[in-house]
C-alpha cells in the first residue's frame, strides 16, 4: 500500500455473526491485540480462550460481547493499515462497536454496558414466548407495516428493523408473529423466524431500556474522529449529544438500515464499503439499495484488496437472519 485509502464507509454487524475464529483472525495485528487485551482486563478473563470454544458463542451475552470486540479490533486494524473511513455504522449491537471505533466512546465503558445490556436481554421475554421474524421479498416494508397495523398498537408486534427493500424484521409475542405470518403469506412473501433472537427494538424491551438508562448517563462522550450513523435516524453525525440521544433510544427503536445504506452514499459520500466480519451480512443488504456499489469483506488484518471493484465485492440477496 502506498498511501491512505479513502472514500470507504466501514460497517459492523451485530451478534448474529459471532463465529469461531472471528476474533483470532485479527490477533496477528498489534492494534487488534490491544483491543482484545483491554476487553479481557475489563471482563476479568481471557476473551480469546473464552470465545475460542464454539459452544460458548451460543451464549447471547458472549455473542454480544464478541461482536463488539471483533468490530472494534477490526476497525483499529484497518486504520493501522491506512484505511481512513468517511463514516462508520453498525447494525444493532454493532452500533456500540462503531461508536468506540470512531472515538466517540471508550472501549472499557462500552464493554461494561454491552455486558449489562446482554444480560438483561437474556432475562427478557424468552424465545419460546416472543421473538423475531423477517418479512422477505419485494415490498417487504409495505407488507410489514400492513400486518402490524392490522394487529393494532396494543398487540406488542412491531417493526424491529428496516434492513432493506426486500427484508424487514418484526418483533413480538409468538402468537402475534403467527398471526402476522398469515398476512405476509397472503401478500405473496415469506416470513422467516429468527431462532433464539430476543424480541428487541420494540415495546417488549421497554422495561429493559428504562433499567439501562442510568448506565447511559454515566458514559463519557467525545467528538468522534469520523461521523457515525445511528440506527435510530441514519444521519451521519459527529455531535456527541445527538449520538447519545440516539443510543438511549436504540433498544426500543427500529433499526433504520435501509436508510443507512442510502445515507452512506448520499450524505457521507462513501464510494465503497468495507464490512468487518466472517461472512457477508450487511453488504448484501447495502447492495439491495446500491446494486453497483463496491462492498468488500474484511476478515483479518490488511486492507481487503487493492481495488474496490475486484472479485471480493459482495453480491447476493439479503440473508434471512439478523441481529435484533
């Protein structure tokens, strides 16, 4: 590499991408190792050994923390390699990683907060009684809004994420999700359950958000080095007060990922995108909005290819799963 790479937006997925080896892949880079060492100090245990066991990744708390640490480690490694992003965005708990990577929040505080948040979510409505389901197909947003309206505002059913033109996620009680399936199928689309996912980004976690409120008040905010796009409003911002308000609403608000994909290009000026992860997840959703936008996958140290138009660019339909 002969100079800094610019024009890229970096995107960070949530805990559904937790996979064996995802953290270890970044360890050859000193910048990433520093992130891992700090997270281990905060948590009081070696996270490499802890998360090296694939069985541990089924623990929702581990999955949340792993997404945070891998995301930050990957961003710090890419920055050390010369990548200068025009903006950073994360999906779901990936937003916490984005805020740390951009310099808006300290890693130690966010590790503690994500740990607490994940523990509370694990004790929320159980997957056997409430969960998530993705409406998949053209016009998913219109169909999802219609089925939510049909069931009424008191049902607990809500739109948890506008992932893209062909994927919108619902959260709610299992009986309401079963009723929603009838309307979705009648409209000619599919409703895909997301096994084991907490019913986040909706009214069923309002009490958890209220219990977390004091923790948000204790965060030490700084002006980030690059704009961060919040899930709440998809606006690139370097205003700590604005980002703090959005983070406080994060758990109960729908993830505006389709709007984020638009804003990365229209507002942040991205000409290509780098996703930090093990498999293409957010990239295919972005390509639903920008079919010709180069999107690359960074799985370990080093920039993911000398040319953002090369064969590493992501393609394909949106996955029928997601972090909620």
